[in-house]
């Protein structure tokens, strides 16, 4: 299933509104958002995969719509999380998840 084009557009718009003008996009098993060569978020189907800061990771797993990113059901990949569509439905929540993802790479 390809990345949700509406969510891709919302992420791009939110990042611009946040003042993140150095972000580029790339196809990476979804639509990846990068600063330089570092990916911090990926629109995957109708979900968002985000890089979390290690200090925030465990706390971000509390909601039932957030799970560790474990491709193919294998071992979780570091501090990557999958955020389901529901927590991203409103723009303020989407922006907060993008801020968390950016903290994950800074």
C-alpha cells in the first residue's frame, strides 16, 4: 500500500509551518522526510514512523496507537515508533509528533 498522499502533504505543510525549511523528501518504503542524510519521519501507508529521542522513547509507547517499529515482526529498530492514523488526525497532534521526531535526530 503506498503512502497516504494526504498525510504526506500534511507533514510537508506542517514542517514548513514549523520553520523546517531544510527538509527533503525521499522514497524509502514509504515517503521519508530527511534533514541532510538523516531520516526522522516516514509516512507509511496511513501511519507515521518517527525517530524518538532515547530519553522519550518509553514514555511515548504508552498510547495504544503507538508501537515500536519492528519490520516484518522482527526485533524493534532502535527508537523508531509507528504512530497510527488516529493520533495524527488533528494538525496540533501531527506537529507534536514531528517535533518529537526532530528531537530524535538532534
